[in-house]
C-alpha cells in the first residue's frame, strides 16, 4: 500500500494546492445552484432557457481552458525549471489565444444563437414548460453573457498563471468576492429589490457579467502590486505578442488540446440534446440534477488541476521518479476522498430538488439523477486525474483518445441509440451512458502505470 499512500510532506503540498482550488470551485458551483434556484422561482421556462444557454456557454468555457492548456503545460515545467523567459512567452501566448477564442465564439453566437438553442428544445410542451418562452429567455441570457465572456477569458489567463506558480489561495479569494457580488446583484436585479428594476433572466445575466469584471480587476491589481512575489510577470507587456518561435513551440499542443476540449464539450452537449428527446420536463429535471452534480464534481476538477501543477513542476525539474510515485498516490487519494463527497451528494438529493417550484414528478426524476451522478463521482475523479497526469507530460494525442474520442465513439453513439430507438426513461439513459466511464478507469491506470508520459518538455 506504500505505493499508493504518501507521507505527510506529500499531502501537505498536495492539499496546499488543492484546498483553495476546491473551495473556489465549490463556492462557484454553489452560487450556480443558488442562481438556478433564484431563476427557478421566477418560472420553469426561465430556468430551462438559462440552463440551455449555459450548456452552450459550457462549450465556450472549455474552449478557453483548452486554448490556455497547451501553454500551461509548458508554463508549469518552465516554472519548475526556473526559466522566466519561457514562462513569460507562455503567458503571452495564452493572452493571444484567449482573445482569439472570445472573438470567434462571439461571432458564432451572434449569427447562430437561435438554431443552437433550438437544438436542445423539444417542440412538445411539458406540463411546466413552453418551448417559445424557453427560446426567448435563452436568447436574452446568452446575448448579455457575451460581454462577460471576455472578462472570463482574461481572468482565466491570470488565474492559471498564478496557479502555475503554486499561488492558488488568492484566485480563490477573488472567486469568493465575485460570488458575493453575483449573489447580491442576482437578488437585486432578478426580483427588483431596493429600487432596482425586476429584470428576471436579464438581471441574472447582468449580475454574472458584473461579478466577472470585478474578479478580473481584483486579480490583475493583486498581481501588479505583488511584483516581488510574481516577478515572472514583471515586464510581461513590454512585448505583448509572443515570438514566432514560441508560437511554433506552443501551437501544436494548444491546437490539439483546444480540439480536445471543444469536441469533448461538444460531445457532452450533443448527449444532452439526445436526452432532450424525452421532453422539456425531463430537461428541467436534468437541469436541477446537473446543477447539484456540478457542485460535487468540482472535487474531480480541482484534483485534476492540482495534479497538473504537482506533476508538471516535478517533470520541469527533471524529477521523473518523484513524478511517477506522486501519480499513484494522487490517483488513490482522488478515489478515496471522492467517496466522502458521494455520500454528501446522495443526502442532498433528498433536499435540494424540493426547493424548486416545479412539479413533484420533475423533483423525483431530479433526485434519481443526482443519486446516479453520486455513484459515478469516484470514477469521474479518478479519470480526471489520469487525464491531467498524461497531459502534464505532454502526451496530448493520448489525452484526446482518452477524452474526446471516447465521448464521440462510445458515449454519444450509445446515448443517441438509446434515446432514438428505445423507450427508456431519462433516468435509465443517464445511468447507462455514465456506466461507460467504468472502462476508462482501467485504461487510465494502465496508461499512467506504463510511464510513457514521464517527459521533460522544456
């Protein structure tokens, strides 16, 4: 068991990086849950419209992550190798890619927003949903959120850069402040309190945009004031465009990672559209369940980010043996800790759906979906950490096969076939599609164990 259990020093390092990331993402998802409940009080149509719009924004968010991930692989190793010039080039490249992704996505949404939203809307009305109102509310929310997308990308560029230097606490503090701003202005603008107009869905979008602007400004000011701590960022804008040689170095892995994030998120989005064949009431239940599931899935995502930082720094310092040993300990830790979150998630399934102002049938389906998501949480955490271990060593093609190719070749065809050619309920569809991830656990462990990712790339 010593292979899978680390000493106190290892867990102190891992937890120092992990806990702030977990808390930030946990709080963010908790606010998303509150947002969802607040909008749900306005009406089921509004809640479903926002949920569908957020499904499209989910693709954008992951494209931003993908566009930054290629340079981040190098940045974590540059920092481990104490290479300031290389680190600064990675920052400049992230800035360039983030702005490109924002511009492309904005144009796509402005031109194609209606057909994109309609892809998730079944024209049959549910007991509590009207497709025309869902579409109108979704468009309203999506267009306002385009402004916030710019600040989201810029904030992520800075936040990922600080995390690459093992500064995870302040991005968490920024996230908490943004959450409070979002909550306060949600209350004021959704319901029209204290003299503010009651804007409903538009108010929710405006509150989110404002919180992203505040978060970006705070993190930039902090990084600028603490020059002695983040000296790798000093002089970063003397030459805002990366060198052509740096672009050639970073671009191949970035394109692959961006493609992976795009096709992975698009695949999950298409799977949701398959679920939508069961009607808008099923989508309402799935929206409630996903909001709760995302609250707990933050553990897996945070573990993945911490894994990338720890493994990347070790590889950058050419400590391959320590990186291999750390990988086993992280995988075991991720599975064990997520079991605790599973129990909490099951308990929440009996409480949170009852808060929503919707039908008893929708609440019951949402509860069952949450329980299913809870059972697969340890598997999701293990697979996420496996992905980040492979990625930290620059094995990008392998991660594409492990991630997006798996979604498109296994999960999506199964979801489409079951939704189109069977009468299975949304609960059984959700269970069987998630069940396929069990196979990835074995594949992920074998790939990590082989050690083909143990490579210094800087």
